[in-house]
């Protein structure tokens, strides 16, 4: 049969090749948008202060996921996750190359894709922004426990130390902050589909953050303490930062002696306690009398207890521990804290023989053994929670150290392995979130920077530069009062995750019912897989 002639101005029929080209162009555009959305979230993280870019990045993700099938949701989530995680984790490959950086970023992106696949399923339900934001909390929970004990580095809350959402950390911890950011973004994405519901969902988290600001306590209900954070610096950055172990120890002794002289001359206040960084003495002071003598010398000069980050070899198994030693003037070592959450591919090496196939660099990873006791130190008038370096990223680890009776938090850390990358600023942001989450001042002491003094409201009063010696002295409040987030612990995260999964179950039920043939319907009618709003 001959097709009728086209009327003047009528477009030509859509041929299959033209339709395929249009589909390919549309798909490529959506992939670029997904990567850009993840990139916006990365740009919201420190050292930048553009916290408001994070909800915009989630809005892009929400637009892409609406009405999609789960497999499309997974694909867009992986691309979005790579746009976020690949630049965020660039520091992991600073001195070891792509072997650590890109596989880790890809793994994190795949785990994000698992969450976005579920978000796609609920994206057409009434109240979709709420269910999608709850599922984001569940996705962060997954990445906090899997793989290798979890890698929660990309929690959205850790990009919000300057944002309006930060006070929410005192109510529900980092998970509530992440939920609020995601809810704003997904609410913005749904404005065109029903603004009467979407607009409140977008604005309530921001209003909630501002309303929670008066709840962030800073009053010293247990007095005050003068603290000093010592940054002695290292001979050089990189994997061999501590090849000259004695030089690193000497640097911290020297900077402490200089502080003691400043105190004597009235240029600085006398500290009640001193925090040295992680790895400030990689010479075991329990086995090396000379190292012990140098630490004794520093403690006597400053006339205050020092928390010394050391590598200690345990006599029971002859294996190393990443240990903080409480060193008191005239008494020597009186207590220890051993790092509980060890860093995989650094302090430990999972599947060492397998990864050795790809790089012999894995043999540089340690065989450190974890500690089990969360209790910190009594130092002068303070009860100090100790969370060493990587531990600050883990909600439960920090909470356990705080609930052991602490009224101030210390984060001894060593970032020299990562050079001048953004890693140290990202970690400082975590410390600021923890300050608000638990209502405690935080002292960050780093070998090479950035060291900082953080008040309970998350504000930084003093900070050091990178790769330069420094001593930060400040008077900080001691706070024994527990925030609601401290008292609730992991419950908000688990409840929000459970609600998100209930929404997924409901979405799957609705889809199955909608896909059943209607009695009396034609046999040739096609079933859909796109939920109540159809497939995309």
C-alpha cells in the first residue's frame, strides 16, 4: 500500500534509524548529566565551602531516576557515584597510582548503584522524595559495613560542616544530616510533578537545620581545659614519610620543648594536656630506652600529660599495634589506647596474595592488630576520648569512645602518606561533624597537618598549615551532657533504612498488581515494568 503524500509542513515519518539515533543521543545526555550530578556533590566537600551544591546534585539524580526501571536506576547510580567518588578519593592513589584509587571509587559507585536501583522502584510512589532519601541512608549504612569492615568516607554529612544542615547532627548524627540533604535534593527534583508535596519536602530539612541550631550546646558544664595540639612535621611526604623514624620523634619533641619555652616566657598559656599525632613515635618507647627518654624530656618540660601516638609491638604475639600512650611527667607511661578500626590496605592487607598479582606494593601494608577497649584517658581535668585517624569516619566507633565517659575528643592522625591532597581537609570536616553530633570539643593533632581546634558547635578556632611545625593552644569547654544523637546511637539510621525498604516492598507489590492482566483483556496487551507511572 502506498503511503499518502505528506501535507505541507508535515514532518517526515520517524524511521527506525532516526529513532535509534535520537535514543542514543538521549542516553548519552543522561549519562553526562548523571556524572555531572555526582560531580556537584564532590564540589560540595571541603576544602570548598559550597555545601549547597550537594542537594543540587541529588536533584539531578532524582530527575534521572524518576520512572526508570531498576536496571536503569542502577546504571545511572553507578555513573553518578563515579562522578562523586572518583575525584573525592583521588588522594588514595597519590603515591601508589591507579591500583588503589579507581577500583575503590568503582566499588563505592557500584554500592551507590544498588541504592539507586531501589530508589528507581519507589520514584513514582506518592511521597517519592521521602522514600528515596530514606534509601540513601540505607545505602550509606551498607557502605559503612561492606566491604573490608566498611568505607564510609563519602558520607554526605562529611561535606556539610559549613552548611545549614549541620545542627541536625546533634539530633540524629551523620545519618540524619545525609537524609536531610538528600530529601531537599529529591524534593527539588519533584517540584514539577506536584509542588504542593515536593516543596515542603525540599524546604523542611533546611528549616529543621536552622531550628536545631539553638540545641547545639557549647556551655562548659564540667569546666574548661587548656589543650595543646603538637604538629612536629615529617622529613618528607609519601609512603616513606617515616623512614627516618627518629627524625619524626625528634620533631615532636623539639616542637613541644619550644612550646614549653613559650609558656615560660608568657607567650602561650600553660596547657593541662598535650596531644601528639598518630605515628609521632614509630619507635616503640617500651622497647627503646632512648625514645622513652626523649618523650620523658618533653613531658617534663611542658609539665603536662602527653598522649603519644606510637607503634607498639605486643609481647604476647610480637605483632604491632597502633597505640596512643598516655605519658605523664615524672611517671612515664601510665595508660594505653589501641586503635580499634584499622585501615585496610594500609595497616592491614585483606586478600594479600590475591592483590599481590596486581601490585607488589601490597606487601608494604602492615599486619597491625586491632584493640577492643573504647575507653580513653584521664588527662588533668579532662576525660579524653581517643579516636585515631581512620576511626573518626565510623559513627559507632566514635560514639563508643564518647559514651565511655568522655567530655572532650582527641583525633590523633597521620596524613603524610597522602601529601598535599584534599584528604586532610575531608578528615577535618568529619571531626567538625563529630563535635556537633556529640556536643564535645575536638582536638585534631596531625603529623604534617592539618591540625585544628574545634569547638562543640563545629567551628574551627585555630588550625595549622600543611607540612610545617606548629603548636595550637586553646581553652576548650568540657561537656559531659550527652546529645540526643549520642543517646540514640544507631537507631535513627536503622529506622530510616527500614522505612525505605518497606517503601521498596510496597513499590514491588504495586508493580506486580499493575502488571497482572485485567480479566477479559486482550491476550496481546503488553505488561510494563515501570511501576504505577509506567516504564521509561
